[in-house]
C-alpha cells in the first residue's frame, strides 16, 4: 500500500517537474545523433541526386556508389534507430515514472556499443572498401571490419531493447494487474520486433564475416538475402509502428481530442508484431530459387499487414472528425477545416499519414508478383520508399521533434520555430512530391535504380528519362533546404530556445470506453505466436535453399 | 454455439476434396497444417457437445484424464509416418484421419484441458515438445524416404518444421518458468 502511494507521489512529481535530467540526457544524445545523421545523410542524398542527373561530377576519390552506401546507412540505419530509441526512452521515462538506474546504464552501454560500431562501418565506406550499399548482401563483399561494425551496432540496439523490457517488467511488478500505459506498450512492441527481427541479419552477418576474411570460400547467396530481408522489412515496420504510436497517442492530444479505442490500438500493435517478420519475402518476389507457391503464400502474408494499417487509417480519421465536429465543424468536410493546420505538431504527422495512402497502395503493387516484375529494378521502388520512409516516417518524426526536443531540453516551442516548422513541412512535402512522383514515373518508363549517371551510349530511351531526373534533382534540392531548416530547428530547440516546461502530450482514452481485456498484456503468448508464424513462413524455403544449395559464391568486389 | 458452427464450417472446408488434396500435396502442410486444423475444428465444435451432452462427458470424462489419454493416443498415432502414408492410399484411413483428429482428439482436448490439473497440462505440453524434437531429428537425419508419397527434401523440411515448433514450445516453457504471472497480475 505504502509503496503504491509512494509510486503515485513519484509519478505526480515526475509529471509536475518534467523529465529526470539523467533520462533527458539519454534521449537528447540519441536525438542529437539522429538529426546530425539527417544533416549528413541529406547532403549525401543531394550529392548523389545531382550526380545521377548529370549536373555534377564527383571527384576521383568519391564514387556515386560510396555516396549511395553512406546515404542509405546514415538515414535508414542511424537516423531511424537513434530517433526510435531516443523517442521511446523518453516515453518510457515519462509514462513509467522515470527510468531505473540499471536501465539508464543499459541505454548508455547500448549507445557505446553503437558508437564503437560506427567508425568500423564508416571508415571502410570512406576508404571505398565497403561500397556494397546499405543492403550489403552477398556476393558483393565489403571489408570484414564493416560487418564487425554492424555486429556492434546490433548489440547496441539489443541492449536498448533489453533495457526497455526491464523497465516495463519492473513497472508491471509495481502496478499489478494494470495495463501498461499505451506509449510503453508501443515501445514494447517496437523493441520486441527490433530484437527478434534482427536475429536473422545477425546470423547472416556472422556467416559473412569468415567469408569476407577469406576463411570460408563460398557463401549461400539466397540464404543471405532471405535473412537480410527478414530484418530489413521488419525495420520498415518498426518505423511505421513508431510513427503510428505518435498518430494514436500524441496527435489526438495535440488537436485537443481523445484517442481512439484502446482495445483496437493494442490489437493493432499485437497484430503488427505477430505478422511482421515473414513480410520480408515480398522483397524477394522476383528472386530465383523460391517456388511460386511459396511466393504466393508470402503475398498473402504481406498483405495481411495492410489490415492493421487500414484499421489505423479508420481510427485516425474518426478521431479527427469527432474533434472537428466538437469544434463546430459541420457537413461532410466542415470538420476537416477545423483542424489546427498552423500547428506543426499536427500538420507534419497529418501529411505523413496522407502520404501513407499512396505509399501503402504502392506497397501493395510491389507485393504483387506480376506488377513487381514491371517495377522491381526501377526507380519506382526508390520513389516508393521515399514516399513511405522519406515522407510518412520522416514527417512524423519531424512533428514529434517539435514537442519532444523542447520537453527533454526543458525549453519551449516558440511561435517562430513553429512557423519555421510549418514552412519546413511544406517545403518537404513539395520536394518529396516532386521527387517521388518523378521517380515512380521514370521507373515505369524503365529507368533502373542504383545506377550512377549514364547516357547508355546516347540511347534515345534513356534520354527520354532526363526531364524526370531533372525534376527529381529539383525535388532533392528542396529537400536539402528542408533538411537544413529541420536540423536548425532541432538544434535551436535543444540549445537556444527559451527555457520553460513543455508538456509530453498523451491523449486520454475516450469517455465510456470499453475495458481492455487483460490478454493483451500476455507478451509471452504474442511472442510464441510470432515465432510460430516465422517458423511456418521460413522453414520450407530455407530448407530448400540450404539442402538444394548451389556451390555458393566467392566474394566479389564490383567497384 | 457460434464457435461450434465455425468449427463445423472449418471441418467441412477442410474436407472439400480440392482443399484436402492441396493440403496433402506438401508433406509439412499435411502434418503441420491439415492435421492441427482438424484438431482445432474439433476443439471449436466441443462447445456443442459440452452443452448438449453434459451427462455423457461427465460420466466418461469426469476428471479429464480419459479425454487427455485419448487425445494423446490419437495424436501419437498420426505422428507415425506410416499412418500419414496410409491416409493417402486408403480411403478408409483418410476418413479415419478426419474423424479421429476432429472428434477423438480436438473434442476431448477441450473438454479435458480445463478439468485436468497444471501437472497434467505441463506433461502433455512437454511431452509433445519432446516428441517434436524426436520426430524432428528422425525426419532430418533419416537418409531414406520414410513415406512413399513424399520426397526426401519434403521429409527434411518437415523435420525442421518439428524442430522449430519444439524451439517455439521451449521458448514458451522457459518464459513460463522464469515469469510468474502472479508477480504481475
């Protein structure tokens, strides 16, 4: 009884005083690295966009593919991983009454492991010894140190995942029979996926290292690719789940409403955790060595993921409509006009959600065998992930940064920076629309992806792609402006904005909400089902790939 | 009662010749999809029998042990490679598979699971885990075809299916041993 009272008092104090400085430092450090990676990755993105359009020529010592590798690595691995960890650790600290000292230690150990890993990854890339793109699968072989660096990064992420599990378990012990607060529930789902999703890629990397050192002669390329995509597709959905946490929990508070059904929210998280990892196969839909029946099964498994996404879309618009009508909106779309369009904390995630409609539709196209054959190796795919990751995920992260950074820095969002945020969002939207639409279109016309500037021997067809590539470069330039503005806003909010307390916006459940069943808290069961589904999905193709394996491939250096 | 109707619909669906033929065309789908689904159909239909024949079940399965024994015998029988082979060759055996897994395994499992104690439930679970390991090793190591109807590669695949199922079950057992629900709920 006494402990509960003490805990309640502590929670109240936490809420009143804001975040504990030691917890804030963890999130601030992660956010700093994340946005520094955005700035650096953005510059590299613009560089390769201009090179691809033939507008600049890179110096001898820096190749297009090196830039592409670093761009992908910084934005797809560093930015997203650091943002996700920084955001959820702040959320865990806020909703679970402060981080435990041992969890803080784990977060710092995780950080150190990642920081040890980075130079091991980056230096070979800079030395042109690891120009294997961020997908890094064989038969292209980088310097073995590149893969060793990746191992350290994965270990760092695992340490953070375990820290989150310890924190949640401790809270549950202190709050018997209660539901874990919704943001911590999202964090649990994300960290479960981060841990289990990265087991496949860890096995892959551990088989690549002896091969890259020359201790083993060959490697099974198909198995490596399969293990890689089991991770990479999960990573995509980790970003999505992170973004969705803000949509479900934060955005309703920002607009002054209440969040949608707690039962549905938790169901969506559980469904995404269970069904996610096997989705990786749709990235291999035109790979040889996988039978059509298996591919068909995986199209189904991939499309299953769209069910919770549809639920999310419905839930979000329902929240908006309800709030809009409360504010006096009438008619079919009158409520829509009542939304706080001038508030970057709403505008950015709203555009992010809207972008997910074409983004998701494009994803369904790519999961479909025949349609994928048309677009697979073209710029369409690049357009797709710039729409999903570059817009849906990034704009949500930007939206979060305008309240999270002031919250952890004990500063406030000024109207000026809010306005800057709105301008950044608009520039980003226009830039990404130009870039993504031109990428999709030129992809349909046949322009291949992952290629530096070439005229293909002055081919007329290739020349017809040029106007689109120029539009792409214009979009990329606008995005660079967006990156600079966003990085400025983040660093300003972190170090220069006026001091003060900022709220961590968490919406309450709706009135008269039905009670959430307790089975949602049974993570052991959820993980058991997830593992069963992974076994069902992977056993048949992996056994086939290993038992009927070709001789294997020696390492190749294609650059 | 709705659940019993769904169970019956699932049973009918599984018995449709194209569905049955498709699921039986791949060894691992035969054993790890069709057979468990038949048990699940029976499990769902059990509600009907519990409501309509309470006296019968109370008389013959009062403490749940007979039902669990029946379930275990039927499931063990269908784990024999020869039994699976026969169901593809003999119509009678195929019919017996549908009837036994649904009504002599799924149905008693549900009626018994709540009646038997924790020790019995754990024994069944761990027993099935051990059988999965044994069959997994048998199917992956055996150098010859154990079923006339399936190729060696399918047999190895099924073996790995058993082993991964056992791994999942082991993870669950470790989770249950390490984590006491009473500390959290």
